C-alpha cells in the first residue's frame, strides 16, 4: 500500500459519465481519473503536509557491527513520483527484474549485474514486476497486463483488465493472479492470458493508492482489500473459501474511514497482515479464524522471519511482534518521519530503506542499528527484494543496486 497517496474510486461525476472510464475502443482508461486524482491529492493532502511538516528525524551515530557493501549498480530508468512505490524489483532463478514507469523492463544476473535483456514497451507502467511461470509481468495505468518471456524479454501476450494495476502479478503453476484498483482479482492462464476466473468486492469511496499483492499457494489465493477484509479464494475456481475482517471503518470523514489491508505474508502455516488505521493480525490458513490482532496502522505489508513478525508503522517505527499473541518485543523509533519502505528480512537482520536515501540493517534480536549505507540522495520508496544473500534496492533516481551484509 502506498504512503499518503489516495485515489477517489467512486466519484459521482466519474461514475455517471461513461466516457471518463473508457476510450473509443472500450478499453479501460485512467487519464481522467488520473487528472481527478492529482487535483484531489493537492486539495486533501496539502493540509496533511502542513500538519506533518516537521523534518525527518536526524540519524544518530551508530556502533556498526556490519558493513553494507555495494556489489553492483545498474540503471533502470526514471519513474514518475506517483509510481515510485508500485514498481518493485523481483528475484527468480538467479536473475533480478525491475521496471520503470516509462515502460522499460530489464533483467540482470544476480551474481554479476550483467544485463540479460531489456524491453522498451513504449507505454507507462504502474505495477510489477511479477516473475513466475516463465513470465515477467507488468501492469499499466489503463489496466493492461503485459507478460514478457522471463528468459528473453520478448512479449508473450497482453490483456486488458478493468482498472489500473498497482501491484505485482503472482504466478503459481499455470495460474497468474493480479489485482486491480477497482476491487477485482483475476486468475489468468500463464500460457495465454485467458481469464479463468474473477473475484470482485466493492471498494470504499476513498482508498490508499495501491493494492495488495496476492499470496498464492497451490490451493489458495489470499489477498487484502480496501474494505478492511482479508480473503482466501480457491486457486482453481476463484470461489471464496473464507474472509476475515482485519479493520473496521471508523470516524466521520472518508479519510478517517480508510482501512486498506496490505499484502499478506505467511509463516509457519499462519497468515499475517497489516492494515491502515486498523490492526495487525494473524489468521489460520485453513479457515481464516483470527488467532490474534493488535491495534496498528501501516502503509506496508509486514515481514516474517525467525518466528517473528516485523512491522514498519505509519509513524515510521519498526517493531518486532511475537508471532503468537502479537505482543511487541521491541520498537525502534530512530526513523520517525523518514518515510520507511516495507521491512525485509535477510539472515539475522531486518532491513528498511528511507525517503532520505539510506539503507538500514537492524538486529532482529533487539532492533539496534547494526549498519547503514547511503543509497541515493533522492530517496528510496519501493519495497526491496532479496535472494537470501544480496539485497536489491531500487531508488528514486532510477538505479538498481545490489548490496551484501558483511560482518565488520
């Protein structure tokens, strides 16, 4: 989910004028919605910026116990600010994939940084990169889903979906799952892009600008929605297996009622999820039964590692929660107002990057900062990726950098 960017999903003007929602060919079109979005963001969030105009917390000195070493750096290409948080790198089969909003998708060797292929699609991109089933898939603001061959970068197929794609598609076997901004989840054929099933929920008037990336297993597709619900669908048919309520809308204004659920994660056969202005919780994989829930607000999905849950909340605190019960075991407040990325677990560390361009490695044991490095002056906004050893950071300047944690 995306920090402090909102989308007006149900506006009377937009819903009553069909020409605002489609082009001459009847395909999904996002330009009028994007124009309305820009105006809406300016009018609503300028006030929020005034209230939160304090500077990012200064970083104190640390006694570094690890070095975060740069292994290689390559250019991806720049992206518009609005999409810097929705195009994230992905790692699969010894390669790392990344894309820019300008339409460039690239693949490199994880080990060497050698460019394997580059595809210029000549259209704006808004979601991805999802890698699996031999595909590297990306989405567009107009709802196009484009599948490239993961080995060569050649286009395999493309399909038109109902709305803007703001998350990475996920492949499982012969199924590719993607979610659109208007509350739909699609199950598509990996081979052809043919729609196999579709699941739809009604979205609130106002949501965070972003959608959950589904967690896909052999039997289930688990994902979250802007209505505060977490659902599990049958992988083969898209039928609803269970749903759980993670957050409940409260307050008088539409802003106060925003309760988007972030991408779920799984650990030890349990589903964990966070929400905006709601709760963090744990749910039974098989039934959706709530195991525990704690009041929490986050723009980001949690990370799971070493039997613990790691959360970066909306105040930019990093917390470690017990996987049973959800009790906070430590909280690091060193990064207040620094606009953290989602946490990433690598080895015995949990990593976050920030809007000022620093990458931080925290000890999983006590949350202390074990090491840090300056990545980029324009900051880091998007989720990082790892192959278990290297950490891949896509910065706001359009570079992809591979780092490794080395003991001092």
